[in-house]
């Protein structure tokens, strides 16, 4: 029987679902829980729909996380590896407890003392079964891609997990530009609620041009939290990230905002017209 809980590594989860919608993440978590409880998911899409209603709409994305495996069931590889670790922890705890109690002898006397039988030495490290234990015994080899066989001869599982490589940067961005875009997008989405967040993994059209301007990224990261403090009070609605990355003949939106140009509520009408034109 599976443990009533499984570990959730926040950083790994966010990295592997970057750019997903709340609906997609919700179905993903539901299916992970169902897999943990049922030792796998059915392959039939209709059965999956009963487990997480509406999952069919996002299955093209979410389904990649649950490849078809042994027994005709779908399983998330990382979760099965965590199941293996959970089994190993439980087994070591059971053996440790058994070793402590068997060493007491009869009537609480120490093992080998008068009046008590000599206890058989406990196989605490499971050495008698090491040749047949490990991943193949518990998860059928499904996590070979993670542990690379290091647990087949060592039930203590002295290994570390290496998370999957990060997704490639959005199209048109090199590695450095991709990191800069991830930094800007993360800062923007951290400030705004879900309705105004930038959901696409692709940057706005003018992002690369602004990034090429010396110091623009640092100014942009400074300017983002200032919007909620009234730096754009001259607009009827807050700017979008696309507008934020724009530039006119008067200068970049960021520099003009930091210069206080958009705080003048008396000129709200003119600012609003400029905002509509830029949208």
C-alpha cells in the first residue's frame, strides 16, 4: 500500500511546468495523486476523464508526463522513483526496529544473557538481499533513467537526483537573452494578478530591441513594482508588458515612467489616448 503522502519539490515542479496554465497544472497534480494511490493510471482516455474531468482538453501537454509503461498503465517516472525511495525508507525503518527488539531476548533480558535465547543478528543493511533488491524489485526498472542502476546493489539509495535540463529558450532568443527574458517575465508576473500576467513564454515584439539598450533591463526591473505605487497614474488602466517594452520618439516607456512622466493625473486623457495607440 502506498504511503498517504508523497514529496513535492516546489522548484522542480515549477521548472517542469513553466508557462503552463492553472488548469494544466491542476490536472497534472490530480493525476500525480491518482497515480500514487492507484499504482499507475489507466491508458484509456475515457477512464482518465473520470479521474480528472476535462483533462482531455490539455492531454497533449500533460500526457507527456505520463508515458505508457508496464502493465498497460501510465506512470510519471519521477513519481515512481519517489515511490521506490518511500519503500526503501519504510523497509529500513522496519529492519531497524526489528533489530532493536530481537536484541532484547526473553523477558527483557539482553541477548545471550541468562534465561534468554541468543537473538539472530539482524540483517540491518539488507545485504542478504542486495543482489535482488533495488529498483528492479520495487518499481520494475521504470526509474532506471533517474538512478542509473546505482540502487540495484545498495538498498541505502546513496544517490542524488539530477533534475531534467531546463526547457530551451523561446524562439529567437539565445541563452543569455532567454535568462534576461525569464527574469523580466518573472518580475512582471510576481507583481500582477492572474488577469494581467504575461502568460506566453514568448517575449513582446520589442523586448530584444530594448534588451540591446545598455542598462534597460536593470531599469525595467526597478520600474515594474513602481507601477502599483502610482508611477502610471496618468493612465486609466495599467500598461501591458508589451507597452512596457515599447519605445517612441520620446524615449523608452521605462525611462519615461521612471522620470515621472506618467504620474500626472491632470493629463490622464492625453495619456489614455497614447496608451490606446500603443496597444
